C-alpha cells in the first residue's frame, strides 16, 4: 500500500520538476532577446547619423511616433516631408541573429522591415501583397514576423508561414522600418545573437 501511494507522489514530483526546468529554459530563451524599441520613446533610432531621436517621442517630421507601447508609422502628410521615409537603428548587427517583432497594418497599409539594408515587405498582405496567399495572416490585428539570419542569409516568416526562405544580406548593417502608405504599428521589436 505504501509503495502504491508513493508512486503517484513520485510521479507528481518528477512532473513538477520537469515543468520547472522547462519554464526556466523558456524564460532563459526569452531573456536572451534584447528590446530594440523601449515602448516609451525613439531611443536608439535615427534617420541618419546626424539626425538621431534619443529621448524623443516623435521623429522630426512626425512620420514615426512612440505611442501606447507601439512604434507607430504614421501616414504621409505632404506638408511634413518626403513621402518615403526610413527609420534606422543607430546600432548595426553583424553575425547571426534572430529578430522578432509584431505588427498591425491598417487596410492597404504599406511598410517594410530593412535587414542590413535589404527590405522585407511588411504590409496589409492580403490587400497590398506581395504575399497574398498567407493563411495565418490576421488583417488589422497583431501578427508576428520572425527573421533568422545565418551566414548572411535571412529566413523570414509571418505567423509561421514563409515570406522569404533565403533573403541575401550584406555582412552588417542596421535594422530599419519604412514609412510609405497608411498607418502601421510595431511592438515587441527584439533581437538576439545566435551561436
């Protein structure tokens, strides 16, 4: 009787220990990511080396703003500057890395994510393309982009579906966001080095 009673207790303890190890491992994986957007202002972002936005909530022409824990790409206003704008990280990212971010696009919005200069289109995909056949894309809702760079080649997905299987990149460069058409929101922009 005592042996039978202790087996469930032992199994419960082993299960709890395994869950604790799994949770610790998951927490460690997520903790290795570093935030590129702090959720409050445009620290670490710029238009150029001479036009940086540290401590500011808005870019000089108002195309990018820090709002509600999202980096917002605002629609074009002719009175405020060029139609196409690129916001860059001040920092460059050589070597292998994983970039994750979430985005929400208004209807027919057009933006992009620059990976050391080459662009991955980030849009209201089902309307604006080019990836109109995505099954898991959620219009006007939050979607996740994952970019894994190894040996200067990027594998890019949206909600687990492949956007680009082998996008060629230069050896180093910044991460950027494009302002073109409509409003886009980006949040949880984070990066980690890969071994």
